[in-house]
């Protein structure tokens, strides 16, 4: 008479596992590990890279000249020059502060701005120092062309994370995630423009300047949602190379 192990049954108090059961277990483990590894590779290939955050001394002590806009946050609209297209550059100050008080007197006027960039993927923010790094442009530079009108890209529902554009751009590492939540709140409260990092691109962009539905600063209710996955709804507006997410709805936490 065949023993249980020989008949293909597994009995806990027998030390020997039947050959067919053992082969099935080994095959399942190999298949599971190979499947998880393949899925990881495919997900990494299909995920949009946000880029590595870094400082970039693009100006080398020089200045950019453009039209100052202050809604939803200070933005310098730099006209196209030669082969370089027009740019809309978010502005922030030193430390955890924005430059609203310095930019407001120049709203709608030609401004001369200097500093150092932080850049990550399609996100760029110019960090302005003190002194002459932000002032009215010289008289010979005042005759700037009017900035191009904003373009409405429609209504979107996006999943992603709210962070501040300065640390998210590379001023801090990590500049995103739950570990950065308190720092992000301090920066945004101090006037640093907040950005939304989307899990899916819109017209090639995954970073969006956040604003309220009327074009003002980000709704205060979203300050508690920084550093965690969220789903937001609203219209997206393009200003030159900058996309602005005008949020009018918080759907839920993405993990809810």
C-alpha cells in the first residue's frame, strides 16, 4: 500500500514533501518572482520621470528682463529671443519666503530679475536674492512686447502630490513626500509658489503651478493635503511654457 507522500498528499508530520507538490511549489515561486520583476520593469519604463532636482546658475550674475505678473504668484513673463521661446518663470525668495511684497509694486511693468534657478523636469523656479536682484527694468528695456494671452487647456482630474516649487525643484532633498510635508507647509505659508506633481502628463508637463479657480493663490484648504497622494479637479491654463492648475475641487486622498 502506498504511503500518503507517495500518493501525492502532503501530511504535516511527514518530513518529506511529495515530488509533484514540491514541483508545483517551486514553479509557483519562480513564476511569482519573475512576474513581479517583470511588472516592476514595465512600470518603471512607463512612468514619467520627474527629473533630478538641482540648482542651475543659468544667469551667471546677469539678469532676465520681462513683464511682472503677480497672479496667482509672482511670475516673470520673458519674451522670446532668437530661437528661444517665451518663458513664464515662477519666482521665490531666499529662505522659506516668496517675493510678493517686492513684486507687487512692479505688477504689469517691466522688471529686471536675477538669481539662481532650481530645476526639475519641466519645473523651473528662479530664487531671488536681495539688493538689485529684483527691480524695475532700465528705461531702455521698458519697451517689451505684450505677453501672449493665456490658453485654456480644458478641465482635468489629476492624481498627484502638492509640494512647494522651491524644495520640489531641488532646494531640498527630499523635496516631496510625507517626510517633506512640514517644510512644504512652511514654504507655501511664506509665499513660495505651490506646485502639483502629477502622475500623468498634460501636454508633456507633470508640474503645475497651483491656483484657485478665480486665478488667485492656492485654496487654503489644500495646505493640509501637502506631501500625500491626492486627486484634484480644475481647469488648466497655459502661460508660455508654464501650466497653471486652477483647482476648484478636492476629490479625495488617492489612497482612500
